[in-house]
């Protein structure tokens, strides 16, 4: 995980809570090295002896206990030689689920401790070689997901047509008045085409399973000590057609790097003609969903509004290409 070692000075109350949580995980004597804040989480890097961990806090107002427990259970299952992913640390009672801390009673927090995944995210975009390796690693991830017990998915997000329709509804509700009618129509037509493709793929249950759903370059770390990329932040992982994960990762990079991702993935997993043909429509769905997630955060809304016109144009291009 990419986090600089900095002096971490917290308020007295927060520091006491952190120490109480660390003790629950058998890390009461750990040293806090640094901290960072994401869109939906706070993270502290801590060290005990020669081991390093990530202490994560999620706001209980945005996450439910069952979802977080399922995420940690999935990460526990993914500890395989081909993959470098965070390993959840059990609490003193050997439970893997999150610790619930109400603090002063105003905001409930969900805490968990994960092994630190060493490495740094690529500066800017990954190289062609890194993209190929990442594609192959995604294939390993999807192969491993086939042995996950079905209950692990029941409370995680389901990436089906309804998921993306809700995302589009969010965008149109919040930003629709700023769009021209022609732009709205193009967006809805592109959404419909993507959802048709997704629904067709979803009928083949053998080609569905665990998807990370957020493999942008910042969620992949690289280390000179290990050729395997580290996959981090499984906070949006869920169930869906496996090829959707590839499309979501392609959405964040250039077409050239998207082709390298595809080549690496195809070398480790077979893709049907229908899956390959669906990739452009799935990338549009990924764009819609990502903007809907960002729209929930006030400081991101101006960027979402700026991006929406380009999204509508891409939807029109997709629809025209299918005619």
C-alpha cells in the first residue's frame, strides 16, 4: 500500500480509540507510522516488530457490518500463492469480522486490521508490461473466486443491470437538468445497450463470480521485491460477470494499456466471443457507475458534472457503432 511514513498526531480522543482497537487485535504495543484518508475510509499504517498492518476505519453510516464481514471473509479465502492481497487479522476472540466502536455515541465506526501490502502505486499510469501482469493476476483472482462459498456473495454488491440503472438514475437526478435532451437520450440508450449485454452474460453462471470492481491504478501496488502486483481496497468487491471486472479496469487506462490488460487476462483465462464483444458496452457501464459513486461526495461533484458530457458522447458513439 502506498502511504508515506509520517508522524501521526491524532486528537486525544481518537488516539485512545485507535489504541483500544489495536489492543483488540493484539497490537496494543504497535507503533503508528502514518495515516491517510480515502473517499470512504481512513487508514493507519502500524508496525509491531517486523510486521506491518493497515488499521482501517469505515463509517457505519455508509457500511453495514454484514457487508464488511463478508469482504474480510473473502480476503481470508483469497490467501493463495498467485495473489498478493491484504490478509485480515483476527481479533483476540479469533473472529475475522469488524470491530464495532460507537465512540462517543454520535458516529459508529467499523474497524478492521489487514496485513500491509508492500509496494507503491505506479506514478500516473502503469507500463505496458505492468498492465499485462495485472491482467494475468485478474485471471488468477477470478479463478480463485470459483471456490468461494456462495453465502460470501449474498450481502456484497451484485453488479447486474439494476445496479447500473440505479447509478444512471443518480446521475440524471443530480445532474440531469444540466444536460440537453439529446444527451439524456444518448445516455439512456447506451445504458440500455450495456444492460442488455450484462444480462446476457449474467445468464452464464459459470462465467460469474467475485469481481474487485475498482482496480484503478491507485488500487494496485508494485514492489521490486515481488513480481506479483498487490491488489488492495476490496471495498467495492461483489458478484457479477467476470469480464465486467476487466472492463472496469480498462475504463481507468488508455486504450493501449487496456489492450495490454486484455492480452494478459486472455493468456490466463478463456474469453468467449460474446464476452469480448461486450467489452465496449461494459466499459460504458463502468463509467456510469464510477461517476455515480463520486457524485455522492461534495468535493467530487464539479468533476462529475464536467465528465458527464463526455460520458453522453461516448454513449452515443457506442449506440451508433451497433447500428
